[in-house]
C-alpha cells in the first residue's frame, strides 16, 4: 500500500483519496485497536495479551479493510474462498503479532522523534518526487475524516516497530557457506518425472481376524490414549430457520445499496497477453538478443497471438499468450507493475524477470463501474435476510441465556421456552459437531467452563448456540471396545501400505528404460513431471519431500530410484536433466543474494521471537466473539460468485 501511494499520488482525485483512506484505516485498525483492559469491558475484547487487548471494533475494521482490498484484486471473492484462505485468522494473527512487538518496544523505551515522523510523512506523501506540502496533506486527512494526531500516532508506532526490528535483528549475519548453499537452493533445479501409487487406489477388503486386531491394540496402547473430554447440553438455533421471520423489503435493499456503494464497484480491468522467453540453459546476452528480435517483430506489426503461439514458453502459449482478465495477476510483481502502465492495445518493452524476459500487451481495458441496483438486488436481499436472521437467533439465545442463568439450568430454560436441549456426547477440545459446527466452537466453549456452568452465546457460521457443561472426563487409556473401529482402520491402512509398496516394486522392472508417460497406465501408476524442481518445492499429491529433494540432486540421470514413501503412498523418481548453480553468477550477484538471504533469516528469527512473546504474554482469543464478527462480515459475501 505504501509503495502504491508513493507511485500514484499525482492529484487529489476522489479515487486517490479512497486509496489513502484505506491505508489510514488500516493503521488504526492495527495500532489504534489495542488498549488496556480497564478501558472497555471484556465482552468487547477479541484477543488478550497480558494487560493489553485487541477490541472487537478494531478487528472488525481490519478484517473489513483486508476483504475490500482483496475484492479489488480478485473477481468473485466469496465467503467460501475467504474461509478457504483463512483470511480472518491471518488478519487477527497479524494484529496480535504487531501488538506484541509494540509492547516490547514500549518496555525497551523505544520512541519516535518528531523529526523522524516528519521525514516519514515527507517520504510518504510525494508527487513527482516532491513532498505535497502539509496543507495538502491535512486536506487529505480531513477528506477522510481523520485527525492528524490519530494518523501521526499510527505512523509513530510504525517507526517504533521498525526500530525494534532493526535492533532485534542487528546481530544476524550469514557465513559464505550459508549464502552459497542458499543460492544453490534457489538456483539449482532438476527436470524430474515420477510415477506414484496412492494407498487409496489399493483397497484391502479382506476380513481382519479379531485376534490380529487385539494384538495390534495391545502393542500400540499408548497410541489410543484418550485426552480429556467434556460433555455438555446445548441448544443451537440455525440462521436459516429464522429467515422466514426476517422479511426484507425494497426500502431495506435500496438503503443498503446506497450505504454500501463501494461494495458494488468493479475496478478497472485489464485483459493481458504475454510472450515469455525462458532463461533456462541460455546465456543472458543471447537470450536478450532473441527476446529483442521478437519484440521488433511485434512493434513492426506482427500478430501478437501468432507470435505467442510460435515463440512463447509458458502455460498460455497455445492460447496465443492470452492471460485473460484475472490469470495475469499470478505473474511477477515487476510484470504486474508494467501492465498497470499500459494503455489498451499497447505493447510493453522487454521486461526482465527472475527466469527470463516477458513482452506484455493489454488487449482490452474495461473502465471502473458500479453495478446497478437491479444487478445486485438478490445478493443484497440474501445478505440482509442473513443479517436479520442472525440478529433474531442471537436475541432468542440471549433470552434463553438470561432464563438459564436465573434457573441455573439450561434444560429448565429450554423447557420454559418450548425447546429441548441435546447432548454433545464426549468431545475433545476443538472437536467438531459436524451437523452445524465444523469449527468446533461448542467444544471450545465447554473447555472454558466449570461443571454446571452455562456459556455465553456461541457463534458458528450456521447459527448461534449456548451450552452447559455436564461432566469432565480426565485423560485415560482407552479400552479396546472404545477404539476398536480406529484399531481396525489403522490395521487395514497398514495392510494397504504393504500392498502398495509391493505393487510399485513389481512395476519397477516394467518401467526401467521406458517412456514413463506411455507405460504408466499399463502398470497401474500415475505419471507426473516437473520441468524445474527445486529443493523444498511442493509436489502435487506428494507435498514436500526431503527424500525426493535429495534424489533430484544426487540420483544419476535417467536412473530409476527405489520406491520413495510419502504420506499417502509410494513413488518412483527419475531425473532427466539438472541445472547447477554458477559460482560466477553467484559472485556477480553476491550483494543482492546477501540482502535477500538476511531478510529471510531475519523474518524467521522474528517469527520465533514473536512465538516466544506469545507464550510470555499468555495470548488468549475470545473465539465466540471472533466467530460473531466473522459471521457478520462474511455474510455480506454469501451470494457473490
């Protein structure tokens, strides 16, 4: 965001001010949201860090800002995608980490001077390399209804945090050996192919003898020990069931639309095509010469799509280099920056990337627009119905809670309101009630209660509930009868693993020296290949594999490995080519490599340091409130595609 501001502050147009406003609010969401526990009741606190806390309002604002920013980057951002990416958890974690570091800085007496603040402002608010002036700076803040003191306090916190990080990481260095090994890891690659067989593809349906299961259990008793479990009564009210009591009229829809116009803005969209020339195995000078020759043909009037089909070396070459309106956002930051500068129909110059040269073209530009009310009417209706239904469910649960506390019994309160409690059964901490609570909010609540104690309202994505702790079962060894199904499952999985290994060993002589892509299906294996495998790279199905990393850089070329075990099966690996790191190139780029390596090393150190602070400050999260805020915000993305 700061880089965007530095580059784009050219005029005080309303669109620019919106960008700056987003940055302003983000600072306050992170730095302005923490306070002392005496300032607000604990019911408004979403995270506790010693005597400091993060308020519900500050988290709400930070999450909303993050999602609004993502909406501008990704079309079709919806509730499911947000949950899949764990955006709410990421936002809260960032706030906790920055607060912990802020506390540490205050304890160490680190401050920010007025001169440092002034220098930061001057660097931030520039136009054409010159500070825009304090009058114009204040006008921007006034337009965004933000006081200078608030904004500058946020910037001071940022300065202080940077000082702390510099102080903590000042002693971090790198030996020549570390630097070279890191360079090798980043720059050495191997072209590999592998054949794999997953255990799930080798079912074992034979009946298992009772004696074998009992023997396995006796040998592995420690594996089946039961942790502390808790059982309670609960009432859960589904949001969906209250929607018939939550009518939404045209006036509600129109008001929501007017109050939330920003939500319905579609940003300017670029459709992009690319020609990519890979650097793999080529001299840089020769590579640049080839790329320039292609660029000359394009500027001379050659058809971009035909050139891409003929010369491009990326996944979109067959499609004429067409990266569409969205896929190009996966390109490097350097390429994305170049794309933003291009007008419709314009071809870029050569754009050098870490692995070659790109030539880019914006084939279409769609201007920013606001969706009409009729386009989003149903979406708004769904959102409002959900909000109203959640409010009704929460009100009903609040009534139940009040009665339950007066009667000291959730069951009695339920009967008085014509409802029935249900038993959770014995649950481990965080265990889900799959029917409505996949996040395990009810079990989390039970582990925060004493026996016969009644919880506060429990918020899940499907609705709102309340629980009472019935009993606590201490950790103990499990009997065979209790875990018999788990034992059978584990024994069957062991048999599957044995058969899987046997089958892949049987296939070994049949694939030796053959074209694996052609023979894979004949021997019942799945074929995969990677053009440039690097150490610690994630492999589809397999995941990260230190053993495959070792083989990729040690196995003789074209030789088949012994079976390599991974989490769900076995694989055979073969190395076709290797690209080794060049000492000469390393020496040329030593300073850049050192800077990048130290940055990564500092980040790892700081993460470990923050983890240590978490333990010292006894960080606790109010999961019910966390879920409540998430439900409120994410409900607005329910109907989006």
